[in-house]
């Protein structure tokens, strides 16, 4: 039987949650059955990694959703590569793929890594994005949600039907607390007995980076052993740098752009913080849990399905830096709770969130759509 040629499409080539998901999906797909090809709309490290795995990759530059200017390029790429199936990851990728897939009569699957609409948007923007998500879902052959909450939200907001829920998975070989890691604490200026709160995520409004910085500042004022590691970049870089400078935080927070050594970064922190305003199911959260890190996070769609308060971590309200600071300090002071949260976090991921399982479940859908 010939291999099924699948075009895996994502909005950017940089590493983020959806991009890590795609990397693991391609890694564990059975190459005897499938030949994955990748298309991204910006270059980046993900493309480099896939090419190192001998995966054919293409970049068509655009930052826009529903970009009519690139439709012809996509059609030509699909024809040239003889694509049999399209898998779009995220709404921007899907918005640019539905028309070419329809034109060529190629089945298209859409994985929702969190809806593009959310409650803090103004009414017009939220309504337009709900409409665009409804349009995308109506034009795809199959919709995959990474959390049950996302599927329920789609049903409530625009009548989404028959979505398949496949929770994100993690490469448990790479993210293994018993592995060998580089000790980055001396390089970052942290001592062995410092209690390091980590933020490893895109520097965007969605992730609420200023809430994290404010929480670290407040916690450090109460206990100088509390310090922060901030790794990520995005459209809020200038605001983050200005906040650190204004509050003279350079002595107790290490700021870095995107890095590829995420397991080493997680190894050097004590608690992982994710004060996001919205999420599907955060890959970064699951990576931290896999490494046995206690979590402090807001109850976004996917997070509240895996984190229960005082189980694998602490849940806090949205946009409340003081509460986040209090949670960090509580985990620092209560060693029993801290250890229990880390152990439970690792156990949960090991039991439920294996990337090999995700690839197998997605492969079943690929086969179903090709019948």
C-alpha cells in the first residue's frame, strides 16, 4: 500500500505550543504509512528541526488569516507535492487552507489549539472571530479539539457538531525528570536554595506576562529567595523589558528570548506559572508537569481539565498578580504541598498525555478520511 501524503500546516515556524504538538505528531507518525510534508507561514526553529528529520518543509510568508494573495501559491504547492490530505493546526493556518483544499477536493482536518475568540475581546471582534471559526469548521472534513472544554465552547457559541477530542501529548523521553540535564542555575544567577518561578511561553497578551512579572516582584519583596526565570518572545517584548527596568528586577529575574533547551530550563525552576487569559490545552504546561514541576495557573479551558486546586498545583483567578505571588510563596513555605503537587503533576502526564498515543489517534482519523 502506498503512503498517504499529508500536508501539516501551521501559522509559524517558531516553536510554540502548537508547533511542539506538530513536531511530536510528525516524530511519532508511522512513516511506513504516512509521508508528512510541512507548510508554515513564517520561518523558524520548528522548520529547522523538521528538516533535520528529513521532512520536506515549505514557507509561504504571511501574517494574515484568509490571505487571498497566497491562495494560488498554496494550490500550486499542493499540486506539485501531490498532497492527499491536509491537517491544519490552529485557526490562522486553517483559514488559509480551506479554499485550496476545497478547490483540489483534498480532505482537510482542523485541530483547534484554543479558539481565536475569547471573552476579553470587544463584541465586534469576538463576533467576527466566532463567525470565522464557524466558517472554517463548516468547510473542514473533521474538527479535532485538544480539550473537552474547547469542544463544548464551540458547540455553545456556534453549534459545532461531531468534534473529536484528542488531548495534547508530550514526548515523555525528552521530558523525563529522571533524565540528565545541564545545570543552568549558575549561568542565570540563581543559587541552589533560591526558589525559582518560571514563565516559559510566548510573550503575548494571551499569556499575561506582566502578571507574572508583578507576582515575582511582590513575592520577592516578601522573601528574597523567590526569583524568576522569564523565557519567551513576542509582541509584548518591549513592555516586558520596560517593566523589568522600571522596577529594577534584573538582580532577581533572568530574561531570555526563545530557547530550544526547554527540558534544561524546566529542570532549573521550582514552580511553573501560566497566568494565561485563555488556552486550549497548553503544551508548555504539560511539559512542565511531565518534569514534575508544581504548577500555578489560571483555570483556562484545558488547564482546568488537568489541574485541580492543591492536586497537581494551585489554580488562581485571572489577572490577579497578588494571588499568584501568594501561591508562589505558599509553595515555597509548604514543602509537603510543593512535593505532592510535583509528584502528582508528573503522574498525570505519564498516565494521560503521551505523544505516541496522540499520533496513533490522529493516524486513525487520517485513515478514516482517506477511505
